[in-house]
């Protein structure tokens, strides 16, 4: 369950990129519940506006805003952060969570399809982090990247995502070294199978398959967005002040071996797709 009582973000400014749906929206709402001012960014203005309403419900006393931009468009990203800077002045916590995914075998994956995921996940992350860098509070600025199991677990029909997310996690580790001297921390969260998210629904499209995945998790359940939000609240807090460059699985132990169930299922899909 969502636990914000032990975290105090009153007066803190938090930006969540990709924060209008799924895991990222849960994170944005969690920070708002904990007292933070929260800005969300996404391509869809309608989704941004809807997310801001939820933030205001979670924390009526906070300053909340939304900006629309595509992380692949550097000029749009820069303009979006100018808007955020004009309202917040500086950023305490940046959550970078924009992502693209679709299942496709490598043999049938087009160059454009591969590039699209690389541009959103890896190039997009770099452009967001580099643009936000001057706005991060020093010391104690904080970045949390939302990665994926594909960063370290090879999965059929996910070559493009595996390549992109592996790059995201190495970006986390590299920037932890480069920016640590300024007091800026950066960590990645790797969510496990999270119920109700678009990515999980695509990779496990049936209730039966999702239940099969749940049984492969040592804790015997699929996760919820709140599980990831709790991890983000911790990593963004002073309790994690000596943690940087970490890639943290939040998956109920799924990556310890249960992921093989998902890979088997995806392998079956890949075989059917090749026929």
C-alpha cells in the first residue's frame, strides 16, 4: 500500500516526465500526497491536464502544473523545462520515465521501429536529464530513472527495448560518477510485473498469463504502481542520501528466476509470429 507518512516533501519541487499514466502517474500522485509541488510532462495535453487535476486532489495546498512535450524533440523539452523553471525555480527530484514498447521479433522489427524505441527511451532520457541538469538543486538534487527488466534480462520480441533500457541504466551509472561531486544523486528503478500498466498488458495480454506470471514471483503476486511509488519516495528522500548509481529491482524477487516464465511465454509468441 502507498505509504507517504514517513516521507516529508513539503516545499520540495518534483518533476515526473511521462507522469500521466501507469507507474509514473502513481509516482507523481505519491509525491503530491507527501506534500511536494509536482509538475508532470507528457506528449498528450489532455492526459497532462487530467493528471494535474489528480495532483490537486492529492495535495490541494501544493503548486502543480503540467507541460506537454515529446522527449525526442530537444527544443520542445527545453521549452517545457523553461515553463517548469519559471514556476518552480529549481528541481529537487526529477523522475524520468518516458518509454516506448511493442513486441516484435528482431527478424520482423523495422529499423524505424528500433529507432523509435531508442529515441524515446535512451535519447529521450538523455535529453531530459541534460536539460534538467542546470535546474537541479545543489547539493541534494535527485534523479530517478524508471527502467525495465529488459535492461538486464534478454527477452524474445524485445531486442529494441533490451538495447534501449540497458543504455538507460548505464546512463544512470555514468552520471552518478560525473554529477556526484555536485551532490546530485541518480538511481534507476526496475519495476517487475505491474498490474494495470500498458507494458505488462502487452507482454501478458490474458488474465491467465498474468496469473501465471504472479505465481512465478517469489512473493506470489504481481506488483502495483504503489509499490514503485514507495521505492521512488525512498530514493528521493534523505534516507537514501548515500545511495547513487544503483539499479534497484522492485519486483517481488521476480528477476531472481521467475522471469523465465515470461520469457517462455514470449518465446511462444515469437515462434507463432515467425510462422
